[in-house]
C-alpha cells in the first residue's frame, strides 16, 4: 500500500522524487501527581502532498503554530 495525502487522498508517486509535508503534534502530559514535571509525546498527524493541503486540513486556530523551517534554515 502506498502513501496518500491525508487531505485530498492523492497517492505519492512511486520511484519519483516528491515533496512530503508532515504534521506532528506535541502532547504534554503530567509526569507526577503534583504536575511539576511533564512528558512530551510527539504524535504523528499525517502526511500531505502540498502546503495547500496541509493548510486546508488545519483549523484556523491550529495555523498559529505553523512555521516554514525550510526558509528559516536559509536565513541563518
């Protein structure tokens, strides 16, 4: 079974280069009864074929934390 975009269900091409956008969410859970320590769990949110599909999938409240790390790397 091949990979598909979570938003539009388009299949990723086999044996060809393609762009892949991934969504991952951080879940912070208390590690002790007092709540002074937390565990960080990274949860997979799916793969997307384009930035547009990723943006369409996210709610407007979720988009506040969306960053383009590719352009940040070029500015450093």
